[in-house]
C-alpha cells in the first residue's frame, strides 16, 4: 500500500491556479485542470504524473527518475535541477526549458514539432520526434559549443554529437 504524504494541494494565486505536487508516490492522474493552472512538481522520485486537459505551464523541480505526460500547455514546461526525467506531450507545447538537469527524454507529438528548446548547464537531453508509423526518431540536444572571435564579436555554434 502506498502512503501519500503532502500529496496535492491547490492554491489560488491571484488569477492563476497553482497545483503543487510534492513527493508524489508512483502515479497520479489530474483531470480537472484549467488553462490558468500551473503544475509544480517538487522533489518527486520514481513518480509519474498524468495531466488531462490544457494548463498554463508545468515545472519539474529537483525531481529524480520521474515523468510527466500531458495533453497541452499554453506557455512552457520547465525542468530545473532534475535527474533522469521524461516528458511526453500528446498535444501542443510551445517551449521546453531545461536548466541544471542531467538526463531528460522528451517525447513530442506531431502538433509540437515547432517547439523551442532553451537549455543551460544540462546534459543527456534527447528529443524523440514522431515518425508516421508510430515510432520515434531520437535527436540529442547539443551540450558542447565552439566559440570563436570574429570582427563582429563572438560567434558560437553547436558542436555535433558523435552519438
């Protein structure tokens, strides 16, 4: 039997509803969300969160070996200080932000192929892009960059991964 401690509470923060998920044990399904809700997962380990519906944003902070599956977000999903996390979007996500995270697998839907990735101080980031037959093609996000000095200032390019 799983104990759920400090599992879930909703704070109304002005106009934005804020869902705080603290130490979710194994699996949680949230299906009564609204577009102004913010989902915040903090220090979750070995957990899976499934979000049905469209929310404003999702934040995974200091999570380990955890995953989130969601329909759509209005603004972004953010990974901060995480290790070995996964996400899968079934609908639309405009921005994925990854900061100080080691190991992030991101499964995209066909609706989210125009997503923008913003990453810093992170490693082992892989994007899974859907093929027509239900399979995915894996693309690593560059972790290594080359900066040179040019007459116009600094120029930085990503160095291709050998993997």
